């Protein structure tokens, strides 16, 4: 296939609106800014309809109107910014003949791992996020600190991660590419003094060939090693390595849909597959007899157990391991057959062995939460011998993008 770039528009669609961000078209983040939000929601709902008609090919009820996000800007609670000594220059900047600062702190250009667009203002995250990023960039430039060279894997400043909560808490993590104690202390002291509202300030030294730090030790420079999110009075502790839905307010709406679809009466055993940090498991625990969560990432399971403990929830059990290896007949026999299964797999969907196990279990209700309606539709088709689709509810977690979450209620055929 071929890819092209628009160089001139002869006529705009009547539905096109003026993008609000100066970085639109260069940054790969918010690709739907030029579409009004009502139309975005229409397209996202239609995406779900199309996937189920083309891939699932099973009888479905009418897809419910999408649950839109109350906030269409500043809705993310986590952003990752990259330092680079190879700033992306636009065609206009190159043609101007001017000299530009080549260091940048921002986002990767789509499909160009070593080019970073320098971000002045990002509309994805509110609070002090923009101030922290811009202040740290200026501080680094004024002190001639080395921005990371992605190709040659050298440089002090590598990444900046900012996490926030709906309760107003902020965590900042700085990833350093070199172990330079004096410079590291200089940077961290600057952030600590400039932004006293940061309640969790951490850093990590990463000299690996990739940016992931889940296998590395983080240092808490000041404050706490975590922040806390709240939902219906429940507290969820979020560490630097913890997963949490990146739109806190819409996560609440998503979980309410999952709980409604589960239709719990109080005497059910619930299996929460791909439980992550146990957010859904703990969210529905009060309405169930017992909730058993399974997750591949061991650190996430430790978070899930801690979140139950913090909230005084005593009817949850969590297990770490590969889903297809843990969810066996012996596992079910040692606990109880689930009355309700809630599954929230990654974008790739469920492993076929897991689908086959669900068919053998014959639980009365399956609630399938998905960030990828295409793989969800594929799995629904695999379950179709025994299960029928009762309800479909799309949820918009990411305004200004084409991504859509979807929740499906499946019931056992009589």
C-alpha cells in the first residue's frame, strides 16, 4: 500500500471544524480534532456496529448510544513525554531557513521512533502538567543538560511521566539515561522546589535499549511512592508501575456499565479475568458473594490485594499467572463455578484456550469489556455456540481519537 500526505484542501467537509491544538497534524495524539464531538461519537458507535456485523456475524440487539465523555479536553491522568536531541522540524520550519533549538521534550512522531515533536501546550492533561514539562525543559536547556540521543542511546534526560488523579494528586517520574548523581539531584531538587504540589516525586535510571522500567527499581526522591484515586468512596492506590484507566471519570462510567450488565444480587461468585490492579473486582465486590481476579502481571495482583485491604474488602481473591494456564478445571473445582464472568482482556482479545474454557464453564452471564471491538467481535463469534448477545454499550474513553471501548453482556442460551 501507499501512504500520502495532504498538501492542499480544495474544499472542506461541512462537518470539519478548526482544530484547537497548534500541534494538530504533526503530533500523533489527537487525530480527530477536526471532527466535532457529536460526529466523533457517531463514528465510534458505527465502528462497533461494523465490527460486529462484519466479524462476529451473530444476531445482535441495537447498539446503545455511545456514552460520551463529559470532558473532551484535559481528560487523561497519565502522559509520557520523551526527551530528544533530534527535534522534529516541520516543512515550514525547514523552508524558513531559520535556526531552531534541536532539543525537544514531547511526543514521538508517528512511525518515526527517533523524532520528537516539541510540545508547548498539550490539551490532554490538566493540572500542572504543562507547567512541569515546560519548566523542566527550560531548566535543562539553561543548565546544558544532555537530552537523550535515541539512536545512539546516550544522554542524561530520557523520559518524563506525569500522573494525576481526579482528587488533585500529582505524581512525577523522571527517567534518566545515565547514572550521574550530581545532575540527577540537580533536576529532582528543581522539581521539588518549583512544584511543592507534587506529592509523589520519583526517578529511575534506565540504561536499557527501551523505555520500559517495570523491571527497574524506582527511587522516591520526595513525598509518597504512590498517589490515590477515588471512586464511589473506594480508594485505589496507584504506584509508578501500576495500570489504571487513563480517563478517571470515564473509567467510573465504564465500570458502572460493567456492574449493571453483571446484574449482581449478592449471592454470586464472580470471576474477573484480566483483573489488572483489581479495580473492577473491588468495584463490584460489595454486590457479590465472592470475586476471584486473575491477572498475568504479578505486581498488578499485589496492587489488587492492597486495594482490597485499604478498602476493607474481604471477599476478593487474586491470582497471578497466564490466564490460559490458571483458568483450568482444577482451578474452578478448588473455588466455585462462577455465576458471572467479567473479562477485560488486552487489545489482542482472549486466548482461544480461555474462550474454550468459558464455553465449558457455561456461566449464566459473561460481561466482556474491550478496548478493541474487532477482537471482541471475534471472541463473541467463538462463544456463539452457547452464548447470545443481550446488550452492547460503547463508551468513549478517548475523545479526539478513533479509539472506543465497548461492553457486551452475553447470556447462556437456554
